[in-house]
């Protein structure tokens, strides 16, 4: 059993298009084989997150590989050996919708919805988890593990079930029962840690190190951003290898933001697209580490690293992060793309849930609707031009968290509540009249 952490498994003969990996702090470069024994830069410990690099010229001919199923369509730019047999991926290719009502509302050319509520386990996290389970399988790891209180746990458990891989999830005892139910249903082993989320995370890291388990932890494993970048590939491919002008996404740890930036950068390097969209990381005002860092002018890796954690609290639980684990890459994504971090209130986020559902029929959890709240804010601030095509990445389904949706519906001005009637047609007509669905009283009422 290996007593090291392997992110990937590459043979010395070079059977992938990965050309190396680079530390996001010091820029030190590593050969692909380094990832067979490690996840992070030895000089910077767990903070020394790596960025995986590719031989774009060689990968170009195989990208996309339309004969491959789902996510594996993009495997030339994923950290996978090109020839290794892979189990079929459960994920890949979610829809991109036009939402003209939203474009009118914010006065821009187009608003596109990338609908990741339609992922197999209901969130964007499937993109990373699918790759994690495949990587675990390729290297023969006995177990794939992660610490999570939410969507990452469900995603890893679901992808592990689909690919018949043993899966262990570390959850703090405080995790809501509903969030533990989905991984249990998928057959994951759930370890309830009597401690905080950070302690559960540390225990998971230690278990992976000691037991040779494959470690999916976000922003520790450099391959997770690689899985997440597939959303950028899909958006551009669906647009005929064009890119939106701006992309909005709810941001907690910053790994999705980093992944989108990586995906759009890859496409530019390949020469498939002409530019990188402005990336907007949308944060809740109670969990706004990256907004603060942005406003404080902390644009370099060292400046972002030097910022102390904040106490985070928001109704959008999937973007609650006091110390965003992928903060260096997230800041780089926003700076290099000339985007922004956008701060919105919980009320704006919760109101965006019914607003999004009504505008285009997509039912999101609060973190998934946050991009719409961010777009509205950015439009009010004059950051959106009339000619812009904007893409909102809707990262999670409203069915995940019915409690939060109930909270959104109880906001006074957002939604009309249900109407109670006695079970008789005349009472119904009265009610319909009051709702404005009936212009005059029907014969029932005059009986
Ligand atoms: C994890 C998650 C996010 C945020 O992703 P980060 O990489 O933590 O920034 C947003 N929305 C949903 C639904 C998520 O599960
Ligand atoms: Zn380093």
C-alpha cells in the first residue's frame, strides 16, 4: 500500500498530454511523474497547490475526442493517461439555455444559463468527482475519500457508486442530516467526526496519507480544478467555439472560478477561441473573503495568502468559506480575466432563487442562484455593456436544500403564497378572481 499522496499516475514513457505542474506560490515546475507521488509543492506544504500544464500542440488533434463518452470527450486536456481504460463517466454535457427575459431585465444582448442543476447528483461538483474516481481507479487506490458537508460528498459518493469504487466521506457531526442522506443512499461510508469541519478535513487528509487512499479534497488535489474546467469547454463548444463576454459563478473556496479560468485559458492556448471572458466571482456578504482581498488590493499570491481567515456565515451554505482554499487561483482568475468579485446580500441571493426559476424554469439552490444576484448588482454598477453576452453558471439544484427555498419564498415581496380554498367550485372561482386569473365571476358564483 503506498504511503504517499498521488494526484495522478503517469508512466515515464509519457502516455498523456500533461507536460508538468507548477506551484501557484513559487512557480517551481515539476515533471508529470511528480504527481505520481504528491499533490502539492514540497516547499509550501498544503498551501502549495499545483497548476497542471499540457502540451497543447500535441493535445490539439485529440480535442475534443467526440468518440469518447461524456466528460472523457475532453480527456486530452485532463490529467489522465491517454490509453488507460476508463469506466464510463456519469457526468458530462449539461445544457446551455438562452434566457431572453433576463437579458431584457439587465439590458444586455444575451444571458445564457449553464444548467448544472442537471448533473447526476444535482451539482457542479460531479465534474471534479467523476475525474477523482477515474484517477483512483487508474492508480488502483482502494478507497477514494473527501471531507465535505455538502455537494462534494454527494458528488463523490454518486460517482463512486457509478464506477464501483469504495468511497469514504468525512463529515463533522454538525452536518445537517439531509446532507448525509444522499451519500449514504449511494453507499458511501460516512464518518461523522466529533469536531469541526476543519478537524474532519485534517482527519481525512491524514487517513489518505496513511492508507494510500485517493484524496479528492478541494484545492489540495490539483486535478479537481481540471475536472471543473470542463464547464468552460462545454460553454464554448455549445457556442460554436465562441466565448461569452462575462461569466458569473457563486464563489466559496474559489475552485470553480479557478477551473473556469483554466478551461477558457486552455481553449485560448489551443487557438480554439479568441479570448477569455471576464470572470465574476459572486460572494455572499457574510462570506466575502475574496471580495475583501480584492478591495484591499491583494492581487499577488503572497498578498492573498497573508490575509487572515474571516468568520463566514450565509444562507447560501455551498459558498460559505472563511478561508477559501483555492484563493490564490481564484484571485488570479479574476485579475487575469479583468473580472471582479461581486458581493451580494443573502436577501438578494434568496430572491434570485424564484427570480431565476420564473425567468427560465431553472430551479437552483441559493449558491446556484447567486450568479443572477451578482449579475443584477454588476448591471446596476454599470459593469455590463449593452452588447455583452453573459453566462450564469448555475451550480446546484434547488431540490438539494428545500429549507433554503422555503426561506426564499417567505421573503415578503418576492413570491405570492399559496391560496387556500374550501373544496367547492364557487370558492375556487372566488379565489381565481382574486388572483386575477378570472376576469368576471362565472356562473358557479351566482348559484
Ligand atoms: C461548491 C459549490 C460552489 C462554490 O464552489 P467553490 O469552488 O467552493 O467556489 C457554488 N455552488 C455550489 C452549488 C457548490 O456546490
Ligand atoms: Zn512552491
